[in-house]
């Protein structure tokens, strides 16, 4: 029976890719291990090797096709003796493949908002500019991914200030493990785009030392999970030295990289450090959701004279948003943003949590519960004033985060509402969080461990007594 | 084994430079600097006992020749960074004894306005970058200071001091690797005072020759008599020249000794009184200089006594200032967190 070759998933978060090139032609003999095609993911160009032996019977997806979903059949391999007529309409393998795809990419029930681009586009907020006075109405918007926005922010700041440089694992020649630093080496050279050995503690400390001497390092952690190796330098050296020196010496440094769960990478690679870093005096902590905020806040972070923890999210890297087309788009640090107005319940989140929050707000609107959705954007200093203003109107607060509940961002917001908005609350604050367990690997358990739209909808209904 | 040994030897810097004789002026300068540190530390110990200095207080007594000799090898603009046994380094960097002592007593006139204490003091003006309380952290930081020199294309070097204890921290080797890989102008000065708190080198270190600790990174290293300020200076000259020429890092193991406990609260039961007395009587860094000055008739007893008096005055004035300066204003609690 002919064997279908499926579009492979070549990274934990890959949902689709471009079929760049067929190396083998129809009629060619293929052996296990032969490179048959090249696939472009959002991160790299990868070779696809044949697993089975036979003849390349038919190419189903021509080269140059963009956005081929993972597990789409792309070719058929015929066994010895079979001819093209054997290519029947047996789609059972493909359907099976599709089911596997649904469980391996984060596209199941737990995260439907992350799967089809159409759904994502539908839930993206209208560009809100009222909190960002830099953007005058009528400013042209361009669509770009979070990944491109971050890269542009770094490139613009490196052009502007010679003392800014990027260092980290695979940031230069490899073009970034997640392609965030793509093209920087070509423009700025190896002096300013520095590939480091795998040595987080050492290069974090080296970066802080360089900042003590007046340079402005951008230290990329391949993921913040690996920054635990370096957390002593981040906290004891970067965060505390300004205070310990009586204001004499500080460090203008940005530690950035993907934070939190990606997809199916299990406990050691899926931790959300938002609450950890937001605990520390002497640090600024930023966790943007949209590409515009990623750009405007990363530029602000690089210019800031303090150590900044800039928490990105791997799943958001490939998501596109409208970004103001401005020469120098810098946003204020420490300012939350009302992304969707409403008056029945306030939902507060940040980073990828916003995808659940916005989707839930749409679901709630269908039930005539109008949620006001606030993106914190900066976690320290925390803009509780914006949350309090909203709670004064709604009397209810639901917080959403992928991190653990104990001592989390939601816990902090709940405490602040007790202190600052107690008389306005008509219901207890409810937290929707990641579950109190290390992140499991199995797809169904991973979905259960993360917050879901349904949990937010239920929480909002509970606090509005519906 | 033979091959491995040969590789190690190849990686070290060959013959240690001989202790070149000092001129009279150099001997007198070294004597004065070392004596200032000694008297300052004795006073700090006394004030700790009186309750004027709190927390941890790590005295440098016995190790004075190391910082004084190394400082003599530097030029304006070179940087210094060290761990928590830092008072001597600050005085050698020409920081004001009043400001250092007032920081020890937690007063507003201290270098960190009273907010850093013994282990956390800095002077960007004097190129002293701390004063770091986490064992080994200053090694990565100092490597970063050297990175900044290379980035800017200047010829400054960074002296990065750490002890035999810190030499067993992982980030030291992460730093060694990057420093040699990128040819950073950093001199790692390992102050081997034989004890990491209460654990002797023999009990904590598989390789007790610290000059070889950079061997697997091809960083040259030398063992130096850290009690002889002339040997330290000569080694410093050689290492500084190596770095300024763009050859990358250099390791100097300074064999030295601390007379006092690890900190003021350490009864030092892990060594005998005789061991301490032997070093003090036979090998004291200050006594060595004093003897040479007298032997060569470069100074009389009276002249040295006069220097002694000047130093005591400086130290007493620092103690006086640090005792009577006001504590920081309560409003300082919330300043300098961010800028």
C-alpha cells in the first residue's frame, strides 16, 4: 500500500511551514534517510528525510507552497512493485495524522485560540491607542509578528546607541534559537552580537559587569528556564547593587527571552517566572502580549537605566499584530492597558494569558456579560491604579496567568484590591492560574495544567452571580 | 599521567618573575600603604568589639602585600573588583578611609550612604567596583568589566580578586572560558590564604596549585610569594603587560595568610595558634619592608615611627568620623532602589 509522507512538525510550537523545495522528483527512488524536501519553519530551514523505502510516486504539495499545516500529506511513496494507480483515496492515515496533530500542537480544546490563524485574527484587539499618547489617531499600522517587533526594537536601539550589544547562546551565527535576533549579526557584526558558550551563570554575571562599566547589554536567555542558573547574578548583582552602593553604581541591562510554557516540553522547560522576578525590588519586569507592546516596551527597556527582566512567550513569537509605523515607538514602562472595555467584570492578564482572557471576553459577551480586559504589560512596577479604576466600575475581578497560584500575580492583585478597592468589590477576587503541579508532558494533561477559556468564563459568571 | 602533567606545565607562564628590588621611594610607599591597611583593620576590629560595626566584618590583616603590590602595577583607569574581604582593596585604590569606616558603622557619610556595609562598597571614581558578598560572583562581574574594556578598545585591565574558596565555584570556570575565548584583559588574582572560612585548601581542593586552575583553558598562571610586596609587584607588572598587549587573561596565585579569623565571629579553631605565630614572626609583609628600610639605612627608627604616627592619625580620624557621623536619614530607606 502506498505510504503518505506528512508535513512534519519540526519544533514544539510549529503549526505550519513552507514547502521550500523538493530534492527528489516524482519517479525517483528513495531510501530511508534520503533528504527528500526542504521545509521552512518560522525558525529555520529544515531537511525532511524519508523514513520509508520505495519510489516517490506523487508530490501532493508543490514546492513554494506556504503555510502547509503540520500533518498534511505532502507526497506519496510507492512500495516496490506498486505503480501510481495504487495511489487511491484512502485518507484514513491522514485523518489519523490529523488527530495526532491536534494532540501534539497546542490546538486542542484547551488552547483553540492558538490554532487557526483565522481564530487568532478574530480575537485580536482593535489597536488601542488611548493609553499610548505617542500614537496619534490615523497613524499607519503595519502588521508584524512579535518576533519581528522584538528584532526591530533591538536593531533600532543598537543603531541609536553604540553601547548597546546583544549576547547569548546562538544569537549571532545561528540567528537566534527562536530567530528573534535574525539579521543582527549581519548588520552589527560579531563585536556587538556575541555568541556565548552555554554558560548562563557566567555570561549573566559578565553582562552585569559590563553594565557596571557603562555598557548596555541585552542578555538573551534561550529560555528563562535556563536563567535559573543565572538568577544569583540577576538578583544579587543586578538588582541590588544600586541600593548597596547608595545610588552610585547600577546596571542598565535587559535580560530577555521566552518565558513560560511553550508546547509539550514538560516541567523543566515550561515554567512561568513572572511572579518570581516581580517579587524583587531593584528589577523592572515586563511581559508584553502584542507585537506593538513588545516593540515599544523593549525599546523602553533598553533605554532604562535599571535592570529589566523582559519576559517573552514562544507561542506568541509567530503571532501577528498591528504595529504603529513610527520612527521611534517607545512605550511607558509601568502602565497597564485597557484592551477591551466593559462594565460587568474586570479580567486582568498579561503575556499569553491575554489570549485566554480576550477569548473568554467574547464568550461572555454572547451571554451578555461585558468584561473589561486589562493587559498589565509591566508586572513591576505593577499598575494597580488602572485595575482599581476598572474595579470601581465593575465591582468584580478575575485574574488570569499561566503561572502557579501561590504567591502569584493574581495573588498580588487580590491583595491589592483588598488594600486599595475593598469597598468597591461586590464579589471575591477569583484567580485563574496554571495548576499547582509541575508541567506534564502528555497533551491532555498539559491542557489541563494550563488555564482555559472555560475556566475564565466560569469564574466571570461566578463573580457576576450568573 | 605524564602527558597531562606536561600539558599543565605548558599552560603556566614559566618562571615566576624574581622579586625586583624596590627603590627607597617604592619601599616607603609600600610600607605606608600596607601599614594604613593594617592599622585600619585593627581599628575596625576594635570598633566591631565595641558594637559600632555590625554584621559580618572580614579583616585583611596579613594579606596587605597582595593589594599594595598589585596596585603598584596598575595605571589610572584600570579597574579593581573583589569579594567581601575588601577594606584593604578600597584603601589601596585610594578611597577615603573616613568614607570606608563610616560605611562599616552604617553612617550617612559612608561610601554607600550606610546601605551597603562592609561587604558592599564601590567607588566608580576610583575604579573600585566592589565589594561583593556572594562568593565567586565578582569573577564573572570582573570578566564583564574586562569585556567592556575590550568592547571600547582601550588598553585598561581589570584586576579580579578572589580567594582559594571562591576558586571552587563553577562560575569561575565559566568566566575563565569566556575570558580566554575572547582574549579579555583580566588578571585573576587568587588570594590563597589557605582557608576557605574554616576549611583548609587541602580539605577542599583537588588541585591545590591554583596557578594551574586555568590550565584547561590555556590561561597562563604563576604562584607568587604574596607576603613579599616586591614579588607581587613584579608579577603584577608581567601580568598587566600580558593583558595590555591583548593576550587575554592571566592568573596569579598569591600565597598569603590571614592572621585573623574568617570574620569577626570566627574563633579559628581549625588551625593552631603556633601556625599563625610562625607566619607573623617569620613572614610578615610589613615587617619585611621595615627590615629592608632599616638595613639599607633608607629610613631610621624615628622616621618610621613618624610614619606610624601619621597613619594612626588618619585611622583615628576615620574612626572618629565614623563614630559621630549621623545615621542615614529614614527617607533613604526608599531611595536608590531604581534610578
